[in-house]
C-alpha cells in the first residue's frame, strides 16, 4: 500500500509543470463566463422570440375578433337588434398572462375566467382597464373575491347571492345562470325556479341583476 501511495504521488508530480498553470486559470474562468454571458444571450434570444410570438399572437386574436364581430353583425341584423348592445367576451381561462396582454393589445377589453385563483393572478398583473367576467361556477367560500370582477355570470342560488352580497360593492352586476338542458352535471337554476330566484335576489340583496347566462341545448335545426 505504501508503494502504491508513493507511485500515485510520483505519477501526479511527474505531470508537465506548464499544463497545470495553463489549465487552471481557464477552468476558473469558464464558469464565470457562463454565468455572465449565457444568461444575457439567452434572455436576448428569448426576448426576440417572445416579441415575434406576441406580435403574431396579437394579429391572430385581432383577426379572429374581426371574424366574430362579422358574425355578430349578421346575427343582430337578422334579429333587428343594435350591434352596440352585444359585448364579446374572450375567455382566457387556462391561458397565461402573455395571451391576456396580446388580447388587450388587440383591442379586447372584456375577458372571462372560470376559476378565482387563476383569475386573481392574471388580474393583478394585467392592464387595469380590462373588465373581468367570472363565467365559471362560484363556490360560496370564494365569494370574498367578487370585487375582482366586473360581472359575475354564474349566480344560480339565493345562498350564493347572499354570500356575494356580503362582499360585493354596491349594485354589483350579476347574471343568473339558467340550466336549459336539464343536465344535472351542469350548473344553473331550473327555468321553473327562475322567477322566484330573481324576486328573492332583488328583495334580499343589493346585487344588480343584469340578465341571464345560459348555454342553449343542441337542436336539430
């Protein structure tokens, strides 16, 4: 064992002396270069790609919005309605903040979310002039988040309306969700109970009932 140890020490000491001082400074400098240069190059590349992607996304949203507006204009013309009375709400649930920002840059101001926690993160970081709509089912224990939203579209019970009223600003606008399909897996008040619920909300809360929210069932025509 002693002979082996001497041989190992002799083996390392026999390395050419110039190689050790030449390699050591290079090895010490390499990590510092990676730390100082690569993040800046990487961030530059990401910024450029992000700028291109954001611009393309913004144009795609603008084009889609224009097509939707054409369909809305045709529909209201057939119904004899004023196009100004129709608001397009872009649903941004599951999309990250860059998509929200692109939608805002494309001219959309009404955006919809269906989960309070996800929406809160976006609302705090998004432009302040966006009108946020809650379109998903709202549990009573999340009622304190109501001031985040311009419009709550999914009120389907008097108990929920009472919980919202405790945290809402005066005359907070809401929509009552109506279940027209009769599917028990979908939220919403039954049409037969709608009039009673409207009257109770008007009598017992300060919420402002703006109308109804519903998903029409599929029909043959």
